[in-house]
């Protein structure tokens, strides 16, 4: 299947995800929904306040787009493990809702003005609304899970255990990334292995969660659940490496409104930066670090930093790393999953995510 064909497939599946999301975040019935979620205490929830401070900004973010590949990944994994994914469609929303929560918090922490070409949630609605929305989106799908009658208490407990541990990974990965781009540590001491650990926890974790939760719902054994999780995390790592490369090569600047090399403004220590700091002349290394520490929005300076990274051969190296780690992770999955259309789609997804150009 060509990349364009798989992208069309992913888009069609994304529309299914959006439909399910609309059923669980219905703006016109937020009072009834919140009441069901949290229970009644004899007092009335303020429908308009909940709509303005939760539902409206949540849908603002969700409507900005996104590939929705994490819930699709979870659905395919459930099917590949022998279960009907339609039975668990609402649970596949968990990694997607959490992913969007991380975007809200990331944009605040990174002082980003834009998200997917539009004002970030905290810019449009304010820091207070954005912070609270991110917290709500972390927890509401899990509380909804507790009310489900589709799984046993044993399965629920295992599901919640996976959620809690993986969410802890999210915070440690983010903490590491923050320490790096604020230069709380010496960037010269950050290795490729440090980067892979950080991005495994920050970005790979939600794909890992999706695949592990799929294993839990399919009642797979612990070794299989862990193998599926490692595959998901590795796909997520490769996705992030590709995303970092695209940030410094994307020609269609209008899609981000931040310009090519927006990560340079953040001071982001990506795999490409780490490689450039190891393989560039000393003068270029010093200059790259100098520009990163400026957190500049000056496009001329960002272009200079991008040119140093490009000259080092970092982009080609990142592509090799992506391909190698996905190939290694696939071997675990290939041994444990029986042949099926869902298994074939999982492989196609992994290949697509690391070869995409946007």
C-alpha cells in the first residue's frame, strides 16, 4: 500500500474516532453528562459554565485536527489479538484524549502561541481554563471506564494499573524535556540514549499505552502485553523523531504559523541536535548552542541553526535510527501475532508514520 493510500485509510478511521468522541463529549448535554460522570449531590451543575470552560475549549482543540492514529493503533491491535474492536471503541479514545491533554500542557510549558496553525488553547481561552482543561482530559475517560459493564473488575484493575504507570512516564518524560530546553543541565552531556529514553516516556508512552490496553482488553498474557507495548512505544519514538525532522525541513510554513525551525525557539534538544553537537566543527557546535539558548523567534537565526544541523548529516542519521528501531520492535510483534489483515495494517501504519512528509 502506498503512503497516500494508507493516509486515506487513516483519515477514514479518524472520522470514526471523531464520531465516538462526539458521543462522549457532547456539548449540548454537558450538565447531564457531568452529572452521570460525577454523580448528583442535590445541587445543580452550571451547564453554561461547564460548556464554556470545558466542552467548548476541548472541542476547539479537537477540531484543529490531528491524525487520530493512536486510537486507530489501539483498535488494530485489539483486532490483531483476536477480539472485535467495535466492542471496545470507546476505550480506544483513552490515549487520544490524554494526548490532547498533553498538548494543552505542553503549549503552556513551551510558551507556544500556536497549535496546528491556530492560537493555542491557553492563548484563546486563558491559562486558567487551559490548565484545568488539561487536568480534566487526563482523568475523565478513566472515570467513564469505571462505569462500564463491558469488562470484569479484574480487567478494569489491570486497565487502571497500566494507565497509572504510563501516566507517570508522561510526567517524567516531560520533566526531562523541560530540564533540557531550559538548559538546567549541560546539553553536551545529553546522549542519544538519554534522548531515546526521554521521548519513549514523553511521546512513545501513549502509543505504548494504546497497545498495552489493547492487550488487556484482549486478555492477552503479560509477556504479549509487554511486547505489544514496546512496539507501540517504539512507533511513537520514531514518530517523534520524524516530527522533529519535519519541524526543521517543512516547507509549508503556513501550517504551523511558527515558521521553519519553531523547535529552535523552544531550545529543543532533539536527536538531530544531539547528532549535530557531536559531528559538527567546534565553531558550529558553539553557535548552535548559542542560538538554542536565545529562544529566539528571529527566522534568520533559526535558519542559521537549521543549516548547521543540516550540514552535519543529522537528518539522514535520524531516518536510519527510525527505520532500525521500528524494524527491531516489529520482530517482537511478528512472532506473537497470527497472520491477519489487522496485523498487516499495523505494519503499514508503522511504515507510514516514519515516512510521512507532514
